[in-house]
C-alpha cells in the first residue's frame, strides 16, 4: 500500500463547502424554473386537461343518475 501525503487547509475546505452549497442552490433554482415541464413529464396529462369546474359538473351529473 502506498502512502499519500495530502494536505487540505481551511481555505480548501471552505472552497469545497462553497462549491457544494452553490451546486445545491443552482439545482434548486433550475428545478423551480422548469417545475411545470418536470411535472408535465411525469404526469399522465388527463388531470391538467380537464378544469376543476368540469370535474365538479361531471361528478354532480353522475350523482343525479344514480339517485
């Protein structure tokens, strides 16, 4: 086994921490900007095409048929 002599001072550690925090912040902003596209990619598309008012009308029509 080889012995490696590596040195990380406080400046290097804070730079690594800053890179990680900046990466998470950038990923959060990117997700926020493209959230509708991401959500649309994973959804079936049926729910977004039908407005809520039309769903309520359909539900009330179905209830009146059964009674």
